[in-house]
C-alpha cells in the first residue's frame, strides 16, 4: 500500500470543517476525517470536496452530543475490512503530521513539553472541565514552553500568585505589572507540574466570573478560549486595542494538534 499522500492534504481545511462539525458539542479528530477521505478518494486528496469533508466530519458527532467511535463511523460508511485497515494505516502515517510538521516529531522539544503535562491536563479535565488543549496552550504561553524561571524551578506553569488564601510554599520574584512597573511579588511554588495544573483549574472553577462567562459550558477549544477571554483571564491586546488572547490560544492548539488530545479525552467517557 502506498504511503498517504500528505502533501496534498489542505490541513487548515480539515481543521476548519471538523471544528464546524464539532461546534460546542465534542471535538472531532481531523486526522480521522482525512484518513477516511484518503480511502474514499484512493489517496488522491485533490479530488476531495468541501462538502465531502464536512459530511464525514459530521458523522463523528451523534444526536446525544457525544463522539461516535472511529469503528462506528467506518461501519456506517460501509468500509470493507481492507478499507478499514487502510484507514488505520493512514492515521498512523499522520501521527506526527500537522500545520508545522517539523515541530511535531516525537523527539522535538515542543512535543516533549506537551507530553510532560498531557496526562495531568487530561486528568484535570475530567474533574474541572478545563479542556486539555486549553490547559497546555496556556502553559505554553505563560512559560515559553516551560523555560521560564517560575516554571523550570518552581513548577508554576500559570503565573499564579501566592495571595492571602494560599497556604503552601511561595517564592518572591520580580514581575512587571500591567502599567509597566517592575515590582517584587509572591508566587505559588509547587512540588510538580501536575499540582500546578490542578491548582490552576481549581482557581478558575472557584472564580464565579469564569462560570458566568460560560467557561465550564464550553466543550470545544474555540468556545472555551473565547469564554476565558471574555471572562477577563488576560488583558492582552494588539496595537489596535483588540483582545488577542483567545486567538493566540487557538493558533497554538491548531499548530500543535492539541485539540486531538481533547478528542481522545472526550472519547474515553
């Protein structure tokens, strides 16, 4: 069997249309959709139509707003045993593929960081409903891929300060305020990254403004990223005064296929 013709896949289209099918129900896996199209079109992705991609993507979400398994979708399409095997092989071909393939190799520093916090982010999602993709993308933004002093020395992945309610260890570091003033402030110190991930989600969960803005009613990353922005998680703006925090999260999630971790977590329910 020929290797999947990856260079013909318009990845941004597959991400866009699987996200449309996902809406705010459950995250569809764009690689599953691409692999199925590859079988249908006999590895000629130039023949794939927008409507075809949309229709396959829709098959993964059922009327109970849950994800259908890959096998169930393949059965519904009517794939033979050999066509199913081709689908599985194509998915394997796509394992380290995405918008920026060079950064998605298993030994890249980016994937190593993602893998180091993936399990904690997934476990936390089941308790607090913060999507793994969002948790990981926020950690990337806050720490510069885990390279910040606060993250590398003290396991604080989200810059959470040690306020009067914090009973654990803390560290005092220089920080720049929104006004640009540099001050010394206390930050929470954690024993490991998982503790930081747990505390971050708990912090969001116990703050009513995140609930009021629909953060915990969001089942897909675009909805949750925008809900966090509207709740005032970040004041980050561009030169035109437009809020850009959600956009930054979404771009990271798409670039590193973090939404596929959401798909995996939601499929395990």
